C-alpha cells in the first residue's frame, strides 16, 4: 500500500511538472524573435508535445527580466549586462543563447541640438531606462569622460517615452535603443553624438534557473527554433527588414538602419560573451552601481550557461 501511495504521489508530481504552455517574449530589439513569432516554427515543433506557445512583448531588458522573475515568462530577451545586474539583484536567470551582437545603443541628441560631445551633458537632462544596456552604456560613458550621474539629471523613462521626451524637448539627450534610435535618426534627424560599439553588450536569451533544470529538452527545442529563425533572417535580409518594419510599425528604411548595426552571425554563448558581460559589471562596480563585495566574475560565470548551445553544436 505504501508503495502504491508513493507511486501515486510521483505520478501527480510528474503531471504537475508537465508544461502545457510555453511563454516567450518578442522584442523589437531582438530581430530573431520577430522572425520566429512570424513564422510559427516553435508552435509547429511543440504542437506534437501538446504544448501551446504564448508570446509577450518586452519593451526593454528591464521588462523581460522582471517578467522572468515573476514567472510570467519562460524565455526573455535582454542585454547581457542587464541580465548580470538582474542576477546580482537576486533574479535567478541563466543566459543560454545569443540572438545578436548589436550596437543598439548610443547617446542621442535632437536635430539642431548644441550637444556634440559627452562633456556637453554636464547640467543637462538625459532620458534612460534603468536596468538596460542604454543606461549601463550611459553610466560607463560618463565614467570614461570624468563625469557621474550627479553631474547631470537622469530622467528614468521607458525607451519609447525617452525618445518622445527627446523629440518634444523635455530632455536634452537620450540613451537610445534600436529600432527607436534608428527611427529618431531616419525620421526626425536626431544625431548619435557618442557611439562606442565595444561597450554594447550581447543580446542574450534568458530562462530561469529552475526552468532550465526541470525542462532541458524544452530549452533545447527553443534554441533549435531560434537557430532556424536566425538562419532564415541571415538568408533573407529583405524579408527580415519587412518583418521588423511590420512588427514594430516602422518604415523599412528605419529597419535597414537598425540592421546596419546588428550582427546575427554568432549565436553560441560562452567565454567571449562572459568576458564582455564581466567587463561591464566591473566597470559598474568601480562606479559604485554594483556593491564592492559582489564577486562579479563569479556571478557572470553563473549567469552564462553554454551547455545547451554546445550540445546542439550552435556556432
């Protein structure tokens, strides 16, 4: 009888663990997610397992990571440095795949603005979204130019609102994010007055630690579907432009500008990405954004999980 009870309990546990719906984000800063959503390949793959797919829009790394922490997402797109900050703050995320190597952020001024260099920001108002690569980019840029947040006023707004505030003149500058940044350039004559591609961190696909541990086969299937979408995006650049333009309600000229700054040739995550993410964390630690007692290299190592891409042979 005890054995039967134990078997019954195990059966219930397995039933409870079965995933009936997989929730992923799509993001305008993640072109591969837009292709995957558009094509429905993941839905086809998981239908045979009786699993439904739900898509949720992420408007920034901060939102994707918040959704993951709240378990309203199983997979979310973010910048690598943003994922590092989230993990330091107790969000148990794992970065399992690279969806792009972008130069998706720069410091932006409106058309006709007198701002031409970083030092011109002293005493000015600049919009940024906390917990995202643009905000991290801003902090690192200020530090490299002998400034801190105390030398100016950072106005915390979500990316879309930051762009609107810049164009309306409510702020003097904006830590931009593509494709909104490309739209401000192409449609509104905004200028990128400071660029540094090297301190833009990788675009990474994250999942929760517990989900990766409990459902490794689903992580592998998601990465496999992402790889199909990435290959299609590379092989069909004109279609990719159209998908971005239609999804984000942009012109194809704006989508083309975004893609000029987006490298989709690498998807594997490993030491190279870990080193870049770690460097961002150490820079932020020097500026007091990350506490001095945090072991940044250790957290970066715990964040980056290359096991899935290695098993799948992802390059």
